C-alpha cells in the first residue's frame, strides 16, 4: 500500500514520522493478539518480533506516543492498545462511503473487520442503475448522482474508491469537493488531490508483480518447485507476438476494481 499526499515533510500533523504511523497498525494487531491470549505485559523484543521489526525501531516508534515501557517488565498490553488506538483515531467511529460496488466493492462492503475497528460503511454508491436499490451487507446501494447529498447527510469522513481507473479521478474530485479529505483508492491509477487531502493507494496487481520479482530470483532448490515457463516477448512488446503490451496491462487491470 502506498500513500499519496501533497508535498510536505515526511511527518504527520502531530509530528510523528509517517513511517512510524504506518507501523502503528501492525503493533496494534500484534498487541490485540497478545490481549486475546490474556497476556498482560510484553517486552519490546517480543512485540518487535511479533510485528516483524527490530526492538530499537519499536522503542523509538512508541516513544513518539510517550510510551517507554518499564525496565525489566516491558509494556502494559492493555494501556498500549489504548495509546495506539487513540493515536490512530480508533477510539471514535468513522463514517465511510464505498464508491463502486463491483466485485471488489462488494467484497469490501461485506468485510466485517471494518466495523470492529471503528469504520462504519454508511453508504454504497454505484453508477450502474441496475445495482441501485439493492441491499448489500445491510446497506442500500445509491446512485452516483446522490454522492454529495449522501456525504453531507451521513457525515462521511472517509471515501473508498473501488471504481474502474477511468472513473476514479472524477469520483475523487467529487469526494473532495463534498468535503472528504481522507480517501482509500483501490483503482489502478494515481489520483491528483489538493493540499490537505490524504490518499492511500492499494494496487493488488503491483503487489503481485513485486512478489513475482522476488519469486523469479529464488532458485528451484530454495522453493522446491520448477521455475515457471518464460513467455517469448516480441520486439514490439507483445507476448508470443499475439497481444501487445497495452492489452496485457489491460488483462492485469481488468481484475481490479470495477
């Protein structure tokens, strides 16, 4: 996942580095797992291992919250859960709208993990008249034309874009014009936003390509599987001379939000 913001220093408005902010949800997830197991305290080494970072980095990150732990004891799990949740804004509810109820939007609407973390899906919006009026996860799908009025009436603070790439920028502009300053973008495009608007981008095809980069560099001995057959790419960029690079990219992005 990547973040796109207006030019500024790599620190949040509270003075916490963006890299630290990005790790706080990971620490919180690990802490919640400890809490579910009934663990009252955890050392920096244990928490760092569970979060996949080194202990020095974890201690530095948590120091921005004013949490230094107790020497020889570690961190109080319950209090640290509260501290991180408060810093992330999870001690209050956030009203969200999902724009685009295709395959991905449908899955997002049905994901139960949002509400348990304080994110309420208060509205679903789609441009397809055939979908309007359907009920999905207890929420009625509204027409795209009602976007602005829905945002105002339901106090939407976060917009989730799950539309095709061609429609994403227009949807983004409308969200921003309606007062939404926090956007989660699943469309396979880079959005342009004004100062003061925060965008987080999730591009599944990019993540898969990064995995492919690492996978092809592992020897068959390491993976225990044969290398995948390589495609012959013609001089014009087409695979086996049958499809050009544009259609190949379209095949990848075709599985993205719709």
